[in-house]
C-alpha cells in the first residue's frame, strides 16, 4: 500500500517534533567552532543563493569539531533545520553499495574479474561485463542521459524505475544495449543498481539486510535506511527544486522514501543523517579501527582511483583532476582546497561529502535542494576552509 502524506500535514508533524529534539549537538558545536563567522558566512550563502537549510558536520583528527543545523527545513512554514533531520542521499548511496559489494564478493570468493553473465545469464547476449566495471562505472550501461543516441532513448523510455523487484530490473536491463564496450569508457550509470541486484542474488538476502548487518549495525548507523517508517516521517527534510519563475525554491512532492520499495536502489535509494554518514566516511578514513568490518585491501580499492590507464580521469563536466574508485571520485592532484588523494561525491538532492586523508579532515553536508550540491561545492567548500584556517588551535 502506498502511503501518502500531505505537505501541510508533514510540515505540521515536523514543526511539532523538532523543538523537542535534543539540541546538545548544536550547543557543543558553537563551543567548538570558536568563531561565529562560520555561522554568518553560511547564513549569508543560504540567503544569497535562496537555499533551504542544511546540516554541516566536520571531523578533524577523528574528532567532531562542528555539527550544526542552519536555516529552514521547511521554508514556507519557517521550520528550522535540525541535526536529527533525515535526508535523501541519492548518489551518495553509491559508495555504501560499492563497499557492500566488495564485502559480499570477498566472502563468497568471487573475483572482481568474474563476468556479470556468470551471475546473471540474462546478459549472455552482451560482451563479457567484468564485475569490476560495475564498481568503476565503466560497464557500458547508462542512465539514459545520452539522448543524441538511439540507445540513450531506449534507456530513457524503458521505465526501469518501475521494476517491482531487482530481479525484474535486471531482466529489463538485459534487453537494452550497452552504450560502450565494458572497460573502455567511464559513464555514470545504473551500474550501482546492478550491484544491488548482484548482492541480493549472491546472498539470497535483501540489499538493505546486507547493508544493515555488514555496516549499519556495526557502525551505529541506525538512521540509515531505504524506507522511512510513518512514525519517523516527521524527521524527513522536505525536498526543494529550482523555481524558474521566482527566487524562492519550489517545494516538491517526493514520497518515494516513505513508500516501502521492493526494489531497493543501490544507486540512489538510501536516507540518512549527517551524523550517520560521517561514521561511514570515518570507516574509510581509519579502517584500522574497524578490523571486524573491513579489510585494508577493500578500503584501498575504495579510496584510490581504479580506472584503467586508458581512462585516466572522469569527464571534467563532473569534476576536474579526478579519477574514480569504487563509488567515489578521487582527486589526482593537489588543488586549492582538496589534497591529492581526497575522496568525495554528492547526491542530486543537495548532499555532498569530502574527505582529505592528508589533512585528517572529513566533511558531510546535508541539504534537500535538487542540484544544490554544485552550489555547495563551489561556495561552501571555501567557507569551511576559511573557518578551519582561522581556528588552527582546534584543528591540529
């Protein structure tokens, strides 16, 4: 049964609950930040760019030095953003799916060179698709963005998103052509969703069950999930989109995550908090602290570029000076802010993260504004580094 929640009802639920949530995280953040200029700069950014609110969490040397909510979650009703809000991760789901895939393959002793056809014979009419190409998005699959080609239109109108199960999704996808030979071109695609189907096929368990037992329970990521229960819906930050007719963002109707899906999307389906996601990033930053969860070779694959030498970088329209590991971008050169070896990614709903191992720094930003991630990457990253430079006493 599909659960429908009226926008006003949802706003009322949010309003009635947020003020009862513990605000100690924000108070501690103020003491740690030691500088009100960060709050001022972020509030100015939200106002100038007409953005909804956000949650910012900064870790330095394995310590949370800032965790605070800014602005409004619901602009029209003036409902403040809260550090406990839930956010749609969209493509920030991909790194979690990638690590879960590596864990499952390792456990089942399945090499990354294994053709996808070995697991799913539905793809027997395609060239061999090594499992590693799913993880690097060089599989040849597409999202349907390439509309100047007939194959791109086939993806666009295939209604793959209507699949009731991941088995059905795989069957439909197998009927579509590849846009390139596996391993010869990086193309953002449904590869992460295929990973989810692969995980379910190999383990005979739901993708969510695998993630929960392998990662979420062990890391204490109790707010990370594919489905938001009705009693938790009040914590879900409303989603906004661009309003072409005015400066105020347009509130969108998006109830997908409050309807339980039988086909869980490994490419975009998770919901989480800034606090939960930061725990996942910390796992990748300090894997030696989690020997019961990950192995060093798995983290190396996740945090170094795995593109073949024929494809040294991903397209610059995504990110500059960047390779791609398993589910994330990797900086190949030192830049003004991010160091070589930094790993990062974003979600189209307005979430971003970056981690700079050289600086022992990780940052998670949660917002719900479609395509707002690009504004945050351009404008917020400099603000954060400016604040860090002014507070060297708490960041060393």
